[in-house]
């Protein structure tokens, strides 16, 4: 699933191409794409007609279009969701789910989703700590790229949990934006095994792994994010290329760039976790 860098790439594209434009018509071509909008397709399309998009926003891995109606279109990209800007009249994509046309007759916004795990929904905006967020994600913590992100608060939050460090990094209520890929990369950079207990970490080690997560996501953003297939693309249909710079994630059997040991893959929460057996030794008492 897309993580902070991939979602930020999409957000920036939406800000450039659809912000400050007025919606003229919305077409829902697949009901599953708006299943999170409880009032259904007719309500969704009717309430968006004539509304202006003021800005494209993001918190962590969550993306939304802020509207002049004091509401937001919250977008869940899921495994394969794409927000594409296409010239009006361009051929429809095979998995086109929602089309948004604009009053200026310029390029339209299309939500394309092959696996239909993603979707769009209208939500009220709520103010949380001085920031307006869709109510559905009001519980999501700030991410490391948020200007108001407080590293000391995040360090304290992670160390207060009795869990494994990778589980804590993936907990979006503690720090948002980090997913499986960038958690593995941050742990590799900070030489921590994913199973290290958070309540046993020093403040310095916790600060180091959070700083590493921020750094690796910033680098990935410059590269347009990480793409392993054609499903993650920006609004122009282009893939990111940070997969060429990964040190741990997906590198099973390849030599660690630091010490030369073969990167290992271990099962983790129905997924996989990648690490170096020498640079990131398992914590004592954990023999998995």
C-alpha cells in the first residue's frame, strides 16, 4: 500500500491540477468505489456538483480534497487506487471507478482502482489541535513531514507502548505515514531488529529510528516514491523509482550494503519484514 512519500506525490499533483477548480459533474461508475459514503452514489454526486476544491491535503498516508462546502473528499487509495488527471475525452481506463468533471472544461479527475480496495467518501471537516481534518481520521497522529510534528512527543509515545518497535512504527495513532517499506528501511538505518521492545529502547535510540524514518521518506519523495508495479503512479501515470535505493525491504538474499551479510526475510503480521542478521541482531529471548 502507498505510504507517506507516494501519497505526498499524488497530493502535490492534485494541488497543481485540481485545486481552486469548481466541480460540474461527478459520475460513479462502480458502487464499491464509494462504499464508505453511507448515503450512496446519488448523495455523493449531488453534493459535489457546483462545489469548489480549495486544496489537496494529506496527513500521513491519508489524502483528501478540501472543499468550500466545509467538507472533504477523503480518498482511500488501498492497494491499487490511482488519482489520475486526464484530458476530457481521453479513453476511459479499464478500471475507471469515479470521474470528476470541472466547470472550466479542463482536464478531469479520475479515480481508477483495479482491485477496488480503495474508495472515495464525503466527510465533515473537524478541527484537531489547530488543523482541520476529515472527521474519520481525526485520531491519526501527525507525520514527520508535518511542520507541527513534535519529535519529543513521538519518542515519548513510542516508548510508552509495550510492543515491538516495528509494530509501534506502523501504529498511525503514534506517528503516521510509515508503512512496511519505510519501517524496514528506518530500522536498517538505525541498526534495530523489528522485534526490539519499545519500552526497552532508550530515548536516543527511539529518536534515531524516527529520524531515520523521516530521512528515508524524504529521500523517497525526491524519487517519486517506491513503485514495484504499474499500480502506484502519480496523477500523470508515472511510477516512482526509489525501489532502486532500498537497503532492506525486498532485498532477501542480497548482500547488506553495510556488512555484506545476506538480507533475511521473516514473517511479520501476515506480511514480511526484511533485515540484516549481523547489523540488526534479534533481541535476546526472541529466537524467531
